[in-house]
C-alpha cells in the first residue's frame, strides 16, 4: 500500500536511498546517514507522516556498518506506514536527531543513546533515561555480556544524601 | 494558570524541589518525578523512569522464541494476553505461518484480548477514581474486574501472568462453559458500569478535578506519537483495530469513542465507552467461536501428544527437538502491532535465522504519553498530577521494560 511512498522517495532522493523492500507488508527504505534529516523532513511535510511511532537501535555485530537506527512512521491522514533505517559505523555512531521534526523523538533517542551508545547530533538533552548516569558500557550491544555485573557505586556522604 | 505575583520578589521565596516517588502512593508503578514548585504551582517537572528496568530486550536475545512469551507477560501485567498475542503474531508473521494457525485459536485470542482490555481499563479507572477520593468506585471497578479475571483464570490457569499463547496457536483450549461465563461476567460488569456512571460521571468533586485539567491539543498528541485512548480523547480517530484490522476485528461491528477536549475527563469517559464496545465485540464473537484444534498441525511447532512421545521414536525425537532447541524462524524483520488498552503496542523483531530473536524491540504505548506529561502539567497545581497521572495508565513493566 505504501509502495508509492518508496517510489517517491527513490525518485526524489535518488542515490540517498540505498535499498528498499516490503517484507511482510512493512515498506522499508535504507537511507544514507547524511541525508536522513532531509528525508524525514520531506516525509513529514510533503508525504504526510505526522507521527513518529517508534525509534530504536539494532546491533548487527559482525556486519559492517555495525549499528542501525530504525524509525517507524505513520500517516494518520493517508493511513500509510513506512519504516526508515539508517546504518552507522562502529567508529563513529552519530546520526542527526529527529527532535526538530517530531518532538516525540526526544525520549526514544535518549533510550537509544544509553543502550547502544549512538549519539544524536542536535538533541537538546542527551542523557540517560531508564538507566542511571554511572552505568558503565552500553548494555544492548552484542559485545556486552548477558551476565555482566555493574560496579557498586560509592555511597554518598551522609550530609549530602 | 496562576502567575507569580509581584510580592514574591519581596518575600525572597525560593522554588521548592520535591521528589515524588519512586515509592509514593500516587506514583503507582515506580517512577520518580522531580517537581519544582512555587507554592502549589508546578514550575517544572522532570520525569525519571527506569526503576523497573529488567533488561527485557537483552533477555529476549538470550532466550528462545517460545520462552520470550513468559517475558511479554511482565510488560503490561494488567493485560498480559494482549502482549502475548502481539508478540506471537509478530513471530508467526516472521515464520510464515500466520495464515495456517487454526481459526479457533485466532478467535480465542481475540476474545481473550477483549476480556484483557476490559480488565486493563477497569484497573486504570479504579486507580484514577481512588486517587481522587472515590474509593467506592474503586471497589465497584475491582469487583467487575474480578469477574473477568475469573474468566481468564478459567481459560489459562493463571491469574495475572498467563503465558498462554504459543507460536502456532494457544497453549490451552477454553474449557466448556467459557462462553456462558463471559456472558455472565458481561452482565455483571454492565451493572457495575451503570452504578459507577451514577456515582462518578456527574459527581461534582470528580468533575472539578478532571474537566479541563491535563489538557493536550490534537497537534501535540500527534507530534509526541501518542496513540490509544489518550489520543482519541483529543478527537483523533485512530484505533489499530479499525485502521489496520488484525484477527477478526474487521468482521466485528463496533465504534471508536472519541473525546472532544483532550482532558482527564475525556480520557475517563473514552475508556468507559470503550469498555461497552469491548463487551459488544465479545457478544458478537462468542457465538461465532468455531470448534476445532487450537494448535497448528505442524511438528515443527506443535509438541506431540504424550502417547506418541512414549510409544514412538519419532515422537521422542520431535519432543526433544522442540524442548531443547525450540522452533527455528527464518531471517527477516517485522513490525507487528495491535491495539493495546494504552495504545499501539508494537513488536519490532529481527531474526537472523535461529532459535533466538536477534533483536526484539517493544514499542510501549505509555512511553510517549509519559514523555508528554511535563508539557501537560506545567503551570497546573501539584494536586493535578494525581488524576492526570492516573489517566495516563502508566504501567511500570511496559514503560521501563
């Protein structure tokens, strides 16, 4: 149903759209990292995707580039859905923040940052959300051991507790 | 909204920072709110969730496909069946067997989803009414919830964490007499809802606490990605059951209740009306429940009968393979979503072809709603946190995963 959106994306952005598929009826486009903000702005303003439903990361460890950020968009007015993905290399996991486009991206990006260590350029307040600030490592990365323990935090002094 | 009067400067008053939670009677579920107050007016609000973080996604990556079902129970533990169904639908799509699941299993999934939706709405409204002082309404709601919990207990054998679905069907068939029990429960619940309507819906105290309190505009709700009753209370008609029908919802005759103002009262009322619609769906679905098996007829997914396990080598092998290795799901990615009582509940699952998910992300519907709370609440009184937070229906297990 949303194939038209993918066609339009390919037509408009050409080489910036690396790959598309619609496995199980989920129309998907893999977009170049440099043009993600432009693509999203286009999708919101011209294709009518008012809602950012979900944003999450995936770690494809031995593959390169290693990380992937996955956006699920929904258009209320036209009933379309589309999934946009962007791949990030391990050395430099940085991608543009979507907060200027959808303010709902704020917490999702904070969550993605603390679990995968992906940095969102232009995010107003990139700090931990579900974990605590002293947490060491990025727990959803595949090289973070499943049973790893965290160091015990020193107690606060009684007067500052 | 109360503005700072000029006298405040002369009095050298300071803003007061109060930490509400994580263990606080109003913060059901564990969440901390750092509230900055000027008198009783909220100046700033920072929400700090995560006290119930169990590493759901990390655990999923280390467990096999069917084992994850037990984890999904603990996401939204007030309507576990819907989580079970949402997850299993995603896996079945990936495995390519979503068309082969027996009809009876699908109908049962839909019926119990609606029963679960009722229990969730009843719990949410019970907590909301109790927190604004309506304790008798709480007792009525919990009484009605008990009727439905008994139905679920009867079918699944558990009261809260059901782990009832399996890839390819459901674990237990519904026993004889379930249809009648559900119809009886509906009858009881209708009476309770009538009583509560009489008690609460025009109650002056309740109206003062909820009408035009916690307002959110249509545009804001959409920009935050909010779904479910919270979005519908602003008048946006988006219900997954109508917009992207799954199971047999397209054959059911029901309406989507919409609010007008997007305030706490509308959220309360939308939920009240939605319960009636759920009961309508149940009444239509129960007579159509077909007879037949509840598990797919495929040895790759279905555990063999005990008789075969003990008497034939094929049965033993089949049993051992399924118990020790579980099912295999081909590589691919899928986002499958259902209408949970809080909104759109989605599972984004990536498989690399194996007996464990490579990635299993949940889109929790109360996550974007909690995100919008500071904007909703700024400028209101501290007491307005209570009904607003109650109307969000934040579930710690789902929010923090």
